[in-house]
C-alpha cells in the first residue's frame, strides 16, 4: 500500500523525555516502541512554552503556538470574565479555584471558548475534507460533532471529532472499555485508552486517531524524570494492544503510519518558590515551572523584583511590538535567549491575549507553588524554556516528514492526507 493511503495514528505519551525513550530502546525494553523505532525515523524535537500539558496538547492539535491557539498555562486569569481558569494543577488548586468551575473549564471551556477562533484543529481540518478523525482522552479535541455526556452530572454536549472518547464522560461509541479513573497510579486511564484503541483498530474505525496516554506524566511527577519505568512499560503495552488488534506487526505497519511523541519533557525539582509573595499587588498564576503576573503596572519595573531570585531563570514581557527578557539582572530582546527555539517560543507566549503581562520561566531545580501551595518537590516537573522541559522524542513511521517541533505535527498529519494546512502553520522539512 502506498504510504499516503495508510491511515495515521498519533501516539502522545505525556511527559516522556527523549533520554527516557532512548535509554529504554537501547536496553531492549519496550518491544512495541522498539518495533516502531526499527521501522521509523527518530529525532529530538521542541515543545511550546509554557511547556505545560494544556498549552502543548493545543499546540499538537492546532499546529500553533499560544499566539494562535490562545491557551496560556495550566492556570490563568480570564480578563473578560475577571476570574481564574484552573485546568488541574493539583486537587488542591482545583478546590481553591472552585471544583465545579475547574471541571467545566477543563471539560468544556478549553475547547468551546478558550481555544482561539483563528486556530484550526486537526480534527476540523480532516473531517471538513471528508476523513474520519478519532480522539481518545486528549484535552484539546474541538471538532464539528456534538456528543452528549454519558454521566448525569454533565448536561451540555461537547463538540469533538466524530469518534470521540474522553475519560468515560463522552463516548461516541459503546466499546465496553472499563471506567478510566478507578486507580490512576496503577494506570487505569491508559488502560481505558488501550481498550478504546483496540475497539477502534479492530473495526478500522478511523482515518486519523490521536491515542493520548496521560499516566506516564503522573508517574514521572512523583518519581522524577527518567525513573518511571513501570509507567513506560504500561505505555508500551497500550501500544502493543493496538498492534495486536490490527492482527500483528506486519498488518499494523501495512495499515498505519505512526507519529509518536510527547508533549513536553520533565526535569527534577528540589526547591519551591512562591511568586505570590513577590507580587502581592498583582494577580499571580503559577504552577509547575512557569508563572504569569497580571498587572497594570510597568512590567519592566516589576521584572526587576526578580533580580537575584534563585528560582527564576528568565522574566519576559512586551514593550510595544518588542518581546523583552530579563535574565541575570540584564535586560534585552528575546533574540539573546539560548533556550531551544527560545525567541520564537517566548514571543508566541507573550503575544497570546490570555497571557499575563509578565511570564516567568523557572531556573533548573525550582518549581512555583500553585494556588493551593502544591508542588512536586523531590520529583519531576516542567513548564520552563529550559531544554529538559522543552525537548520531546519524535518518531515517525511511514511518513516522509519528521517534525522538529510539536507545532509541526498537525501540518505533518494534514500533509499525509493531502489536506492543506492553515496559513499560520509551519510545514516540517521533507526528508
Ligand atoms: Zn505534567
């Protein structure tokens, strides 16, 4: 079968670092991932900024940084509604922001109102072209099809792709998959994803599938980066379930092209800082390794308050059309940043209309406490511009492109199906 006629599966393993995948493959563990690596091409690619899941998954689904997709952080201040939006930094932070509101923001708001109107999702683009898209558990799911909730405490439909599965809350088809949230530390969410994936592959029920595995990030936050071997073994099993459902390795590779990546990396954290204490006169939204300050004061002046603060690597703000950075007590344009894709990622984060006036990227080893004071000290975290938080593994099987950034994934998918990418998208280089 010519490569272009193959269906395509995008596998996203949340929080998987390139080094963890590379070491695991070298050791010969993870047989299903090894099969893909043996038949594909691999590189390290770059995430977006802040390198936090809602921002990154939106970048994967829309092919854009936050200047276009407009999701700024895990937690942010909604200027229009004059309130905080909290997508789930921690259980404590969700309680502090209002549990019901946080659930509604995460389940509905992100897609129905926060995601930029100028952004096109991969599901919208493919299904408008007559293809069938499927999404399992990914929090950026905006599509054209209304799905009624399966649980009584939700009343409104969500609009996703035609095949849509979201943590048992929305299920376009009855698959018999087990309840997903029974025991997260033991991988029940990914077990749900695997069961739905098996059902879809068995029926050949899509042209494009996003197979999103979230449990690895959860384990890596607790155990630290490059230590969650059991969680990665479960991801490998989940991918193995798809291969098995296709009838074996040869049949799977014959039928499907695959892109496998993570959304962001992770780095170890030992120290916690409270940005709220530095800016008691402003609205601070902080979580993991990025923070934002919403203020009417001069951001250039406020940025100086963080001079000498060991928790801070870079402070960013805008002056008219210029994106500025303060680092080590010196101010300059973002062009001077030596982080991966530093200038482009910093600028796109600042141009987002939902971002704070100041954006703070944490120094190595540091995390910013969230609304409830929670953190992952002693474990792993992410969110900053640094390479460890920002690098992701990128593996392409049966495609003639290999994305260098997570924003090149969506145009790579469209290119595979011959569907034109939106004008803002950056095409990956042809191999
Ligand atoms: Zn995370």
